[in-house]
């Protein structure tokens, strides 16, 4: 087993070892939807973070083109925004994810990572707000009933509202929250800046944003690129670097208090998909032929420590 639980606990990403039996089914449903969907045509597109027009074509997946900004290392896929909304709200994939069986399976495979996530939130809220509870929280775009139940049972959180979830109706007010959770939602937003600016509107002055998301500068994505089975439209269309995400949060009115990359599965993904490595990628090919569990684990720890893994956890404060 590769990867380690960090001091801050597990990341939200797919638990590789206990990966849901629904994974391939989800990929298949996503592919069917995206192949039939309308794609943007024509004019070159600005980077959604720095607005640069200098980007290189990185890969194409299911007819959708992904670009890498040469200025800020953001990976992004220009999309027809309505298609992304339909994918999120009305697709067969969403129907599957709403099902009782899927929700039960997710609770089984993710429960321990949710506990770790909530500990991380509790510690940080206390550290930065110096309040021992009575926190009012808004969650955006949550997919898991089990996680919602856990948050609502937390004795330190006095109010849990929700917006844009596939498992619970909207229930929120226009402002007045101490914290807002964006858990793996930014990666599927067509307009990431305005999405982050909305977080600012909902928060009290000095309120906190807790954000987890995939990033484009993870070792597995930059190595596997379009062959990565873990990155696919419209689930992942905005994949910033840690630096470009900090820049975007600044534009949205936030100050980043801390950022870490606790991703655990870059090396596991590369080893599992070693047959898909490009012929010219000699280092990665050599690495996988020289497979050694300890060496791979050390490599993964290095990636985590230096911000090179595939997920990021951020605490940011409303300015
Ligand atoms: Zn850029």
C-alpha cells in the first residue's frame, strides 16, 4: 500500500485501496455524457486564473481539450457551461450517485477520511477563530449524505446549511456564516473565480473557507496526462497549481492561511497505469520497472511535503 496518512489526516480523493466498486461505472457514464455534449469551438481561451493567452494543448479527453497555462501552470478545459450544469444535476451519473446503494457504499469507503477531514476543520477553526464552538457553516455542492450527517452531528457546529448538493435541498441564507466548505467542488467549475467570490459573499467578516480540490501540478497528472483515469470531464475541468490557486483566492478576496498537498496516490496511480506511460517518458518508465515499495512510499512523502501531490487542502480567511 502506498501513501501515508499525514498529520492532518487523509485527503478527500478516492481511496485507492478501497476504491468504490462504482468507479468504472462512473467513468463509463461520464464518458457517454461528455462524448454527446456540445464542446466550445473557435477562439483561443484565456487562462481562468491569470488571463494569459499563452497556453499549450496538454491533452484531449472524450473530445474535450485540456490546456496548460504557460504563465501560472493552471490546467483547464474550456467548456460550454450549460453542459457542465446538466452533467452535475441531470445526468445518469448523478442519478447513480444519488442512489441509496451508492451512498451506502461511499459511507463505508470514506467514513474514516471524513472523520479526519472534520478533525482538520475543528482544529483550524479553533486555531484561527479562538472560539470553541457555535460555528455556523455553509456547505457547497456536497455529494455524500453520510458526510452531511457527520457534520450535522458535530457538537461544535451549531448550524449546517447547504447549497447546490445532489443529496439535500438548498437551505441557506444570504450571509452570516463563520465558515464555508468547498469540498472537491472547485475542480468542476466552469467559472472558478466567480464561484470563489460567492464564498466571500456568504461569510461573516473574517470568516473561513475550507477548500479541498485536485490540482494540475500533481506528479501523477503531469506524468500520465490524458491517460490518467482519475482525471476526466466534466468532473475535472479546472486544475490549478497551488500557487495559481492562491492567486485566484486573493482575487476573490481571501488570504490563504495554509495550504498542504496530502495526496497519497500519485505513485500508486503511475504504477497501476505504467503501461499507459508515453514512450519518451523514460524516467517514469524506469521508475516503474524498478518498483520498490519503500522507495515509492518515500517518493510519495516527498511529493506531499513539497506541494507536488495531486490534491490540495486550503484554509483561507475572508479579507
Ligand atoms: Zn495562467
